[in-house]
C-alpha cells in the first residue's frame, strides 16, 4: 500500500461494550494479504524494504505465514457466522457457536 492510499483509507471502527476497539475481520485479513504480497513483489524485484534487503526464502516463509493466518481468520469467522435469516439463539445473544466466553 502506498502513502497516497494510506491517507485515504477508511476503516469502520466499533466500540465493544467493555471499551475494546474492533475492526472488521475483512480489513485485518486484507492487510495481512497485502503485506505478504508486497514482500513477495519486493523480493522478486530484488528490492529492499525499509532500506534492508529482503532474503527471498525468509520473505516467502513470512508471506506464507501471513497468508495462512488470514485464511485461518476467514475460516473462524465463517464458522461462527449465523446464516442469513436464522433467528438469534435463545436469550437473544449474538455470539457464534465457536466463541469463547468473555473474561470476567
């Protein structure tokens, strides 16, 4: 992502009931994938990142890890998402099946 795009970025933020700041998972996974792709493009071009030369094997390994993490986040979000039209669980909760209980 270049600087001109960064200044125009708009990420919807949500404040949770306990004051946590949340952002959509799609924004997180998109960022992870863009960083991974940037590392790969830079190493393929023989360039540097932040003035440091990127080792191709390391950059590839790190890019794979970022992509795998993005995939894992996507899968976990799909697993807890309620199908469209399905009523909320008894008690009106909005939590998915795989959600952990919030800390006390």
